[in-house]
C-alpha cells in the first residue's frame, strides 16, 4: 500500500462518530458495574452489605469473607480439585487432540467426515448424554472421582483442541517434516521432534482454552461430583437460598475463581478468535 | 541439539529403516489410525455409547422410585409430552434463545463497528470487553443476583433515586423481571463472543472497497448496507450459529438466578430435564425428554450447519 493511501485510510478510521464513543462508554459501565459490586462486596463487613442505602465503598474493608469462603465453605478444597481436574484434562486433551489433529491434517485420515464428526460433538447438548453417562459412571464407580470428571472433560474439550490444532497444522507447511523424513526420521519422530515443537504456540493456546473451559464448567460437575471431587463452580451451590447472609463469602469466592481464568485469558488474547470458533476463523 | 540430531539421523537412517520390522513397522504403517485412536475411543466410550444406551433407557422403566427395568414402550415419551411443565419449558427456551441471541448480536455488532476505528486506549478497552468470556456462567449468575436482589441490592435503590419514587421490584422472583434478570446475565456474558468474531470480520474487509465508495460519493449508511453487511455475512452466520447452538442449552444462569422459579415459570429444557432426572430421579422420563429435545434442536442444527458450511466453501 502506498504511503498517502495508508494515511488516508488512517484518517478515515480516526473520524469516529461521537455516538460510537457513547455506546462503548455505556457498554463499559454495564460490563464493569457487576464486577465492581462483586469485588466491593467481597471486602465489605457484613453490616455494610445488608444496608439500605447501599454502601458504595466500605469504610472498614475486611478479608474475613475470603477466609470464610475458603475454609468454612470448603472453597479451598474446590480450588484444589478444580486445579487438579483442569490441569490433568488440559494435558490429556491437548495431547490426544494434537495427535488426532496431526493425523487429520497431514494424512487426511477419514476424510472430511471424521473431522466433522468430532466437530459435531461440540454441539451435542450436554443434557442429552449426561443421564446415561451418570448411569455408566455409577456402574463403573466413577461418580464423584477425579478420573471421572477428567475423562468427561477430556471428551467434552476434544472438539476444541482437535479443531484448533487441525486449523494450525493445515496452515503450517509440511516441508520441515518432509525434510526430516528424507533424513531418515520415522513419521512418529517427525511428529514429536519436528511438528510438535513447531506447533508449540498453537498447542499452548489450545491448552489454555481447554483449561479455561474446565475451570468454568458447571453442568457436568454438578451432576458427576458431590462430596469429594467437587470443583470450584459447584461450591456456589452452597450459597443459594441463604437470603443474603453469605453474599460476602460468595463474592470472595467469585474473585478467587475468576482471577486465574481472566489472567490466562489475557495471555491468549491473540488467539481468541480461533479459540472461540474452534479454528474456523483465523483472526 | 537440533543440528546434532539432523546429522545423527542422516547417518543412522538406512540402518534404522532396515531394522524396522514387526511391531514398529506396523505402528509406522498405521500411524495415522493410531494417532486418532485415543480420541475416537474416548468419544465412543463417553458419548456414543451413552447415547445408544439411553435409547434403551428411554423405552424401559429406569426410575429410582420403582424397582425393575420393564419394557414400557412409549410411555416415557408420552409422560413428557403430557407434562405441561415440559411444554412450557420449550417455550421458555425459545424465548430466551431468541431474546438473548438477538440482543447479543445487535450489541456485539455495535461494539465491533465502534471498535474497528483506532483510538487512544483501544487496546485496554479491548481487553476489558473480552473479560466476561473467561468467567464461569455460575459466577455471572451469582453476581447479577447480587446486584438485583431485594432488599439490599443497589438496583432498586438507584432506580428509586432516578425515577424519584420508591421502586420495589422483585428481580429474582417476579414474573417479567426475572426473565429480564436472566437475559441481562446472558447478554453480559456472551455479547463479547459475537463482538470478537464480528470485529475479526470487519477488520478483514479490504479498505479499498470503502475508498472506492467514498470516491463515488456513497453515503456512510449506503456503504454499510452495500459493503459491510454482505462482506460480513459469513462471520455473522458463524457467530449467530455458534451462539444459537449454545443458547438453547441455557442452564447455569437459571440455576443461580431463579432456580427455575417462581414455581416452574423459568424452567428451560435443560433445567427441566435436570430437575426430572437428578432431583426427582425419573431417569427414563428425563432420557425420553432429552431425545425429544435433541430431535427438536437437531432440525435447527442441521439447517444452520449446512448453511454455514456452504458459506465457508463459497468464501
């Protein structure tokens, strides 16, 4: 593009109508208000959040709700369980997903059908498989175990990891692996020693999206776990129906839960479009 | 390491190849199937097998309150169809899906159009706008409940001050308001999804199209309809399809904000099936219901995915 053209384009883009600023501004208020209220409730003394008019900023902030949420309401156990289950799922899903994606991209295994069959799993409503899965788990004694949730989450995140990596491998030139094959590498070695290191940024991004999906998942967790393998989101069930006495604790636990996933999300912001559309859009 | 490996391979290659026989040769030949096997086995075991098993469950008596697994024919399906709560839950699901996805689409499009322009602080605003995508729907439901609840939530207080008279709305318990509460939470969470995809679409539109239009004296409004909309169409289709397919599953927010109440007024299909299956343990009835639900949305899914694939191919 020539220099004057680029300048003109920038000039066009800079002329933003005032209306769009107002819209974004209003939207930011809508977006930030609940977050602010949650954050501020988590450090309010109990008297302050049961007050009319509402207290916008507490004069005596307290961390009591954090200790309450973590120790009295077993938030710490939930945090630990979530960490184990999400991490194990991430490793498993990224590993199995990358292997399948490589095969789909490089050998066209099963043609388009196999790839779309995996994709279709993404759109299967969980409620359609949760009942028989629950019965299967009851039979195998997998209900309320780490293994049970890890396996369920691995299956449930496979469309994500397979399709993100499928898109990644397809746009990655095969020439390096071919060179390795000519050098006498086996296909297996070409995969692990050439293709995987080259695709590492994509694998990391896919893995982070898998982690976030598990970290925030509720439906499977609420049904397949109870006393032992309960994850962090299911701890919030314990705050329902108490009419206000636990607002501090539930807000504190929300803060604890959303900080890690937001931090991780920011790290993969560049890959967000691919992550949300399972690689359909490059972004 | 890379260079040493390269030379070692080149020298060792012929020997290695000759030695490769039996098991390792078989592995090498069938590598493509070995690579997809773990994923396929897992999906077969934990998705496809349960689906087939559930066909059996739907036709027998599998109810924790009644012993035995007798064949009962279509009785489970009849029970679901005869249940007025099941029928109203379909209506509620459609209502939420249509309301949520249309609002999210319009707001997401508005944000995307506003954010295509470069301005100071755009990066920061961008990072803030996508935050809801990384938060559990349970937490989103929980803090909207916190904001809207009576009597200590700030919403009624602010409305009272703005309107100049006392406002006492039961956002979580009274009929039109709790629908609005659920829509607010869902829109809060998923508008960024539409926004991110449409923004990617907008930035991919070649700017010379607009430059040519500008030279021809086309107004901004005309340019929007004749350039932006058609160019953006594949992305619109993609974003709306993804959202629709997820929106029909709405469960977490209902669970946290209304618990399906008052009564069964805000039962969605997923919530209804959860209640029947896991609170009342009528597993067969719930399974039959989930097949009806699947059949209902399968029609929509087929049509949408086919449109989507067609659009992607012609792109």
